[in-house]
């Protein structure tokens, strides 16, 4: 792997796990609200290492396309699809969620988990998700939000530890983005941080992936001084962070 200080996502692709707040439990809630079934044709934007896309193909037998801007993520996703025996029903492609390479109204459902949070032009991404969804279909997002206006140093700290360059919206901000893309009947579930929900991540990945993440992180820590420096700068979360930072599922209909 190249210098881990270059990219937070490059590091995640290397250890083989990506994440969003709320873990697997929140993925299942998102899926339920999007009414996914066997006949659903689904697009996942910012699919990371492909865990949700492969789960959907396996659990529901539906056809899934996963896109991510990172080639390394797409390579991990393809490996996962092979490993999980779903390579015939899942297709992964490198693509920018701001400029989706699909025709209008192609998909029944478009989802994204902790992707727009990292992109500056969120309206453009929601617009693209709505554009490629068929009329009557669903756009479902799980994204970070500020529950309350945070102190300025907290915003800076969060930018640093998770490389979140753009502003994180409030609930009203996210609702305006969905409304701005013409999505209607928006269902919202807001969440505060919960250790129990976060730990459902283990269930999402299973023992093999968690073990690989552990030993690759340990290997980097022992062998790579740049990685140690990177971790040292991210060891502590701001006090009271989760009084301010939460996340929400938004599901709107086209
Ligand atoms: C926090 S990770 C979440 C990954 C995955 N959704 C999950 O829940 O495990 C965010 C992902 O969004 C991808 N991403 C960031 N900007 C993107 C863009 N403009 N278009 C597509 N993917 C993007 C990153 O490469 C990364 O894989």
C-alpha cells in the first residue's frame, strides 16, 4: 500500500473493510424501507468493499450494480463477489456518484451508505441518484448529520480524523437536498451513536474479514512509522462528539 497518509479510503481498501455509522443493523433498516425484493434492480453508490451489494444479491437474489470512485475499492468488491459466489448477480464499476454512467430511470432502487457526507456537491449526487431511479422507485441514504450545531473545534477535529472535507448537513439540510431532487414521501429515521449498533459491523463482515482487518492494521502499525503517526493524530475523539454527531436514514420516492 502507498503512504497511508495519502488517503483514509486507500487505507480502508487495504485492510478490506469499509464502514458507515450504524453498522449492519442500519443497513437492514435501510433495505427494509427501500422495499427490496427478488425482482429489484439496485444501484449502490460508494459501495466501498462491496459488503452491502453482495449481501443484497445473496439474501434477495436481486441484481445489483455497485459503483465507487476508488479502483482499489472496486478490486476488493470483485474479490468479495467471487468469494461469496454472487459474481453473476453483482457488477462493480469505477464511477463518480456525481456523474453516474447510466441512463435515466434504469434502477428500481438506488442506495448509498455514508458516501454523500464525503462529497461537496451533495445536491448533484442526490440529483444523479434520482435521475437513474425509475418513477415510483426509491432512493435510500444513510448519512451522518449534526444533531445540534457543534463547536467549531469539533468540526475541525472530525474533518481531520475521518477526512470529511465538506460540511456535514443537519436534518433540515438533508431534507432540503432530497426535496431539491424532487423526491417525495421521504421517510426519515435519525439515530444517535450506539455501541451495540456499531458492533453489528462484525456480523456484516464475519470472522475472516475482521481477522484480516486486524492483522493488516497490526502489520502496518508495527512496520510503518507513517501509519503510526497517522494513527497517533486520530487516537482521541472529541469529548461529547456523539451528543452532536449522529446519522439518519432517508428514503424518498421518485
Ligand atoms: C465511508 S465509505 C462507505 C463505504 C460503503 N458504503 C460502506 O458502507 O461500507 C465511503 C465510500 O464512498 C466512496 N466515494 C467517495 N466519493 C465518491 C464519489 N464521488 N463517487 C463514488 N464513490 C465515492 C469512497 O471511495 C468510499 O468507498
